[in-house]
């Protein structure tokens, strides 16, 4: 069971003056080095955390980016390390582990920790997936006192005999960005690995967690320490934050001089929002992060900026970009070369990008946590006020943003949920134990793993069931289980053991590998683009209509990693291809939007002034006027839906169910309604949902007034067991469970990572594994991640009791609120007329190529530097002025090492491909100049890039971009349509 938890509340003025007391606890050498760096005062998290850490307590530190939480953890740990070293209490081996979830380790963090290590005579080293063999070997022979690593690499360390001995000396463990780990299976895996480490050490090292603002500090603290005690230093709400919503009714600023075709290529509403964003960036007078909710929106917004002003200093940052591009964008921003970065959640974590003056959230962030963490990136010093703006697109988006700001100001942040005893993670960590020792009793395994917070409720029977599955069902087996003796053995036989090792290393990461599918027109066999796994899993069925690349398509076939489509002009019911990336809106936020609408409806009835409503609800007066006007127009033709009144609008064969219950509850209700209506009418029913509505397309033979309300009432009358069976039936028929099942089956070693949707009959696989831990885990993940059965059951109970009312109205045309929902679902603004599509595609390709980053290597002096193509077209070496440059897609450090080895004639076997690329790219740049830079930034392999450059000769940028686009499509066609 978890130990004692204590949350330290905000310090009063007298306590805050205890700066000297906290400093006095630190080792004299630490204080001397702080003074040398000009640090004479501590930040609030440091003042409060240092005394607790120096007492040897486990501590979770919660505070915003830029508040000094890394030093709050590392300074006292270094002080204790120095004193222990002086007393001769430290043996050889690794004493401090710093674990970070960032796959691209933070360069600034490494530099800071290395500086401290160098000054204190303590070796600091890094170990992760890119650490070369020589460095790994050196660490095994002579371990550093502090090791910085990732959760995945920590597992590898425990499998190595030498390193396993070295980590037995660990006394302090610091886990960065612990909030990012606590809510997914990657974190669960780390929690089990830490319990194995504690078992190896024979005691529990001191644990310190660093977290951004979260809604469940106690839950995260328990996740951090397992059975131990913990102190929580919560300094997350110390700073006042300025946040403002700019709604759709706000008139855009006078447009600057636009390109002639800008207004033709950008929808006027989108152009208005873009102008607001640009104005805020320009008026902010400093560095801005523009956060968006999806990668596709990041690319789209950057593209629109390029249409507005091709030279505007803005760049994109998201996880799908190359590492070189991300690093270069971070550096440009930090050095002042960019006014703004357009980013997804990739910049929510503590990546150092220097000072951020303000944050703009483009469209609602959907969750309080997202807003607080994103806006918290601005200010960057505790004496500066974070500034945030939300630019919204419609009524629901605007009221949602206002509801989220209201919750943030009251400190109401969504709770974080730690996954409960996932069986697939358990399988992997049981194999880890087998790699440490050949024989374990079931009791020993249970004793180690049940100390982990996610597995506190793990029963011996559940563990036995998982081990029996590993032993008796999997072929080849991963362990051998002696049932009568409750003993688990490493499998005998070379093949079985090799399979066990292969499984362990293949499944080292719990991050699902999302497959991509090429979209091909069935009539021309031309590739249109690529779709993600998430979309194919949920909607990959023949007949589905979806919006993709500015057009509407009907899915006509699925074959392995290829999706065949045919064009259609009817957008009604089309699903957005980026839907899998969307952030779900919680029930509490959606209900707040309903409450705001209820108050606005009351104000309309009473004729209240916008200023009064604005003051009461905490809205801007402009937003209040816009919302009141909208609600007034709605009330003239239909009831205003609220958190307590579901309004069903029937318009022809379409039913719009206005329901303020959030993303997951509405998805659950939509799927259950679809299942019931299909059963009762015998006709298939198309449904879509968002956080505020369920849209049902009824077949003409089934459409009749009152049908949806009747089915909702019927749904509300079902018992808990009947609802579970209904959801199970829905799960088995939809792609949501199939996707979860695919990922879980891979983690169980039932399916190979290489098997795609088109190669596997998932229905048969699911049926065959119905009564196994694989099905149990996949269905559990489906219930937690994809639907909200408990929330839907509570909503239905409120409908049954009359607490939530249903009103049905039949209208000749959709009400204003329904029309906005239909327009959004139809993606009216994303559809592009065919005559404009080619032009937009060309502009988009140009923008992508010019914003891609390359690492340039001077072949004269060997210096390296990164640059975006737009800035490198006539580049020369900043060191020697030479124009003899090679261009590679490697990180700067790796490119510099490669260039040095090439010059010294000691190219290693693993370097040959990159060395060849460096030589050939140098020749291409010498012969073709800026054109070579543009082509090298494309997705073409080097051979095809060379051929294209020879073919296009002296082409201009437009002609070259068009040629690159055509070559990329042809390359994709050959790659995916070949029989190889």
C-alpha cells in the first residue's frame, strides 16, 4: 500500500524570507559555485524543496517551466553526494540516476549538469539509444557517478551484468517530466523497472520527481514512490497569468499588403484568425509560441503564413519533423532568428528554447491542463507575468476557451489517471526478470511488482494467469511455468531463448508504433498522400467518406499498407482525416459550456446588457456580445441546449443531438445509439460526434420523428450489465478496439510489429483470444482511452431521473447552432475547389521545402552549421567563407564527427552511407547551387535527387517545386505498389 503523503502548501512571507536557511543547508562548494554564477537568491520551489530533500525525503516538485525545479532537485543531491564522498561512504559505481522521458535529450540540461559535474570533480555521462558502442563500453568499464538516461535505456542497463553491478550503488534517482510518464504505459513500465532496481540495490534510493502543473499531485507522488512516503511541493499556482479570448466576432486588424492570391487561397474566416495571430506576435514585441492541437494544423497555419508573407520569421515544431529541423528551429528561436514557433505538444515539455514572452493558443486547447502547461511556458522568470491568448473559431470553441480559462483561474485541473495493472507491460517486465536470473518463484515476482503503485492491486491469481499465458499459449513460449510449484523458469532451448531476447528488445518501448498507409486513387493508381494508423483503425471500412488534402474521398479498398479511394463531390458526413490527433474535451469543461449557454439564454430572455453578463461570467465584453447575439438567434428558431437539456433537432434525414457531455461520453453515446437504431430498424446508421453533439444520418426508410429521443430513453432504461454488453458489441464491430488490440497483441508477442491491418484478420484474432489476458487488456485500454462507459452511464441515469431533459424539434432548416456543427463536421473550410487545388499544392510544397533544415558541412575547414533551406540558398561557411559545402540530414555534432573522420580517412563501416551522401551532396551543391539545397531537402533518395537536378537544369523555384512534388509522388507509388 502507498505510504504517507504530505502536500506542502504555499509559503507565507516569513517562510519565503528563509532563503538563507535553504542556502545554508547546501555544501560550501555548491554555495561558492552558485555565487560564481551570480545566483544569490533561490526560487520558491528551491526554497521549499531543498530542506526536504536534504532531510532524505522522497519529494515531488510541481512548478512551471523556468522556475528552477531542476536545480531544486540537483543542488541538494549534489550537496549530499559531496558530503558522502568526503566521509568515504560512496563505493565505485553509479550514485545518481537522472531519468528523462524526452527521446531527444535536452542539450541545455546536459550542459548544465555536465558543468556542475566538471566543477565538482564528478563524472557525468549520458546513455540512450544513440550512445555509440565505444562510449557504452567505457561506461561498463568505468561508470560515471551521475548517469543521465531514458526509461527504455534503464531497462537495457539492468540486463547487462557489469552495469547491473554499477547501478547497485545508486542512492539518488531524479525523474524529470514525471507527469508525462504517470498517465501512460511507458511510465508504468518505468515504475516496474524501478522496483526491480530497488530489489537489486536491496533498499530504496531517494526519489525526486519533477512535474509541470497537474491536477492529481497525490496520484503522481504515489506513482513516483510506490510504497514509500512522499512530500509534495506544489508551487504550480504561484504566478498570476494574463489570459484573453479573441472570438470569431472580433474584427481582424487591417490586413497588411497581401499577396494577390492570398484571399483567394485562404478562407476569409481563417484569414481573419491568421491576421489576429500575426498582430499578437507583432505587438508582443518578443518571442511567441503559437500552440495548435494537431500536426496537420501546425503545417496548415505555417503554410498560411507563407501565403501572407513568405519571409515572415516563423517556423513549425512537432514530433513528426526530422530531428535536425526541430533542433535548428529551437536554436533559431533561442537566438532571436524567429519571432514565433508554431508547435504542438512537442514544446509542452521542458525543452530549452530561451525566453518566451507570450503564448498564443490557436483554437481552444480543449483541456485546462494543456492551457496551464502551454501558457506556463511564457514569462519564463518568476518575476514576469505569463501571457496567453486563445484565438477561437466558433461559438462552442469560444465558450469552451472561456470555460477552460475560468477553471484554470480557480485551479480546477483535470485529474491524471495512472493505468491500472496493465498485463502487457507485466509480460515485458517478467521477461526482464528472466534476463537477470533464470528461476523465480511467483511469490518473489509478486512481492517486487506489487510494490509499484500501478500494480498495488495485482492478485496472485492475475499474475498466475499472465505467466501461464506466457508459458502455455504463446508459441514459442516466453517463460516456462511449473504450475504446481508456482515457479517461473527461463525457457530452455536456443530457439525459445533467442525468441525471448528478441521479444524483450523489440518491445523495449511501450510507445505504440503507428503504421502509415498510402492513399491511392483507384482510377489512376496515383498516390494522393498518407493516412495514419489511428484513422484507418477507426474508420478504415469500405464506403467511408473522408476529407483529405482538400478533397472528399470514398474509401473503396484496403490492401496491406495501401488504401484505395475514389473522389466524390458530396461532403455531407465526411470524416476529417486528422481526427485521430484531436485532444478530447473532458465532461466537466463541456458541461461548463452548457452552463454558460443556460446563463446566456436567461440573459436574452431578460434583455440584460452584455457588460453585465461579461462581468458575471468573466467573459470579455466583445465575446459576451457575440455569444448573446448567437444565443438570441438560436432561441428564435429552437431551444437553446444546455448542460441540463439535450436538444434533438430533426432536419430531413439528419438528427443533430446537442449534448454537452464531452468527447468520450458523446462518442460512447453515439456508438450505442447507432447500434440500437441499427438493431431496431434494420438499417445501418452513420454517426459522428464532437464534445457538444452527436450527428446521426438516418436512412430514408428508417427516418421518423421522435426516433432518436425514443432510442435515448430506451438506452437510459438499460441496466449496467446491459450497457457493458452493448459497448462490448460496439467495440467488436468498430476499429477502435481493433487498433487497441493490435498494439496490445504486439506487446504480448502474439503479433509481429511488421504485420499491418491489411495482412491480419483482426476479427478472427480477437475471437481466438477472447478469453485471454490479451483481450482483457485490449478491452480495458479501449474503455479507458476511447470511450467513457461510466460517464455515459451517469448521463443516462440523469436522463432516466429527469435531471437531464430531452426536447425534440423538427425544423425545415438547421438552427444556427446546428448549422455551425454541420459546417464544422462537413469541413466546409477545408474543402478546396479543383481549380485552386494545384496552386495550393504547389505553394504548400514550396513552403515545406524552404522551411526544412539541413546540416551544412564546410569541406574546406570542416566546420558545421544548421540552416533552413530558405536561409541557405547562397550560404557560405561562417568560419572560412568557403562556398564548398555538403548538406546532410544529421545532427550537427554527428555531422562534425563524420566530417572529421572523412578528412582523416578513417571512415567506419557504419559511416559509409552518410560519408557517401556528404561527398555527393558537395558535388551537387557545387554544380547546381541553391537548387541542390532545395532538392536535398525533399523526400527523395539521393540517386533520384541527382537525376531530378540533371533533368530540371536551370528551372525556377516554382518549376523545381512542381518537379519535386511529381517525383516524390512517383517515388511513393513505386515504393508502395512494388511487389518487393
